[in-house]
C-alpha cells in the first residue's frame, strides 16, 4: 500500500509539472516579425551597439551591451532595460589634460521603444547614470570614489528599423553636474568636461 501511494503521488507531481510548463511559455512575448521581436522574451537580451558622444569625445558601447524586456499592452510599445559593461572614455579634462576615464553607464529606468508605420523607430532611456570610477593621468591612476555619478540622463533617439536592426540617433542630451566635493574632490574639474548638453547618442538594436 505504501509503495502504491508514493507512486501515485509521484505521477500526480509529474502531471502537474507538465501542465504548468505551457503556462510559463505563454508569459513570454511572442517571436515574430518586427516590431514583435525587438524583445522576444523577458530574459533574452538583444545585442546593442553604438556610441555616446560626450562633449565631442566618443564612447563606444562595449561588447556585451544588450537590451531586454517584455511586451506591453500595445504590440508596438515595449518596456525594458539596457545593460552596458564597464568601458573607457578618452577625454580632455580641464586642469588634467588628456586622460582615460574608467566609466560605466547604468540604466535604472524604463525604456519605451515605439516601432510605428513607415519603419520609424525610437527609444527613450530614462534614469541613465554615468559613473566614473577612476582616471589615468600621465600613466598614474587616480581613484574617483564611489560618488562620481552623473545623472539622471535621458538618452532619446529616433531612426528607422528593418528586418534585422533598428538604428536611432539623438542630440542635445543633458548630463547634469555632480557636486564640487564629489569624485574625490575633482567634481568641479570633471563637470567642465562631462556635464552639459553638447552630447549625442547612436543606438543600434539587433532584432
């Protein structure tokens, strides 16, 4: 009797698992033709490339950048997030000369990606922060502390999409300044090179 009961419970558990699996699949955004497949599934990242030009100095999005998200109410509007690995920015910093900054973009907001008729595309990354970790000046590393965080920044861009990619550009992007005491006391110096509105972005998302 005990063996039969255990086998019955095991069979019931397996049946429950089989029933649950299709329900999980239904929570994912369907794969299809654009715009339905910009974010195919909630956990599947779509490769991102492009660059963020800060006061005339380009910072390419590093390999491993991606966007992911889930389908929202409209088939043409998605909410998601972008991830950018740490990278470097070559910049002429006032008072320090030409330096290499170790930086990372952090996206902490919700991104809307409208794909509309005539192959028009657009993105808006809100609550983006540019964190500076350190600077290399004349081969000497200079730590910038944990508070060297410029933001929030809105990266807005428009362009077009086709069967394989969506490519968008935007200008006049504002980077707010940091307090003078931030960045190991280099806040004012770095504000002169980083903060302002002389910035643009190019974003390409593989579909």
